[in-house]
């Protein structure tokens, strides 16, 4: 049997709120979920599903794993993140190949927006 990457679980105080943010950003609808959890996508989807798990304490310190989201227009994507309740961390990296900006969701989970130049 082959091992298959099936999802990413994100701990959060308010999984409904954080899942709404990611659903709006990625255009993925919630699938069947257990109480205290929200799943974006279902088992067997072509993309790994995002799983939001309720925990009692807020995040502290830097998370050592983050998601990269490829976008067509970095400025438009940043505006979308902010309108959904996220924020720009102030960190931006410009490379010959494209640009990367570090954003955060409503519970301060950091992630990168990436625009590749063709």
C-alpha cells in the first residue's frame, strides 16, 4: 500500500471562523465534519483537504510549517486576504522568479502568497 498525503490539520480556537477564511481564500467548500472540527474538502479529493481542529489555547510562537498559496496577482490576493479577516505581516521577498509575501489568517497562522513571473 502506498502512503498518500491526504490533508493538513490546523489547530485553532475557533475552527468555524478560520475555516470560513480559508474557504473564501481557496474556494473550497466544507465537507462532512465532526463536532469541533471543520473539513474543507473530502477524502479522495484531488487536493489534500484542510482540517481545522478546535483547541483550547491560542497559538503562541512561530509555527514551523506553513502553506504556500500560488496566485495570479499578488496585490489582488493580499486584498482578498485582508477582506477575509487576515493580515499582511510586513514580510515580502522579491526574486527574479516572482514575489512571496507572508500573510496571516484570523488566528495568526502564517502562510505565503506566491506569484511566479512567467
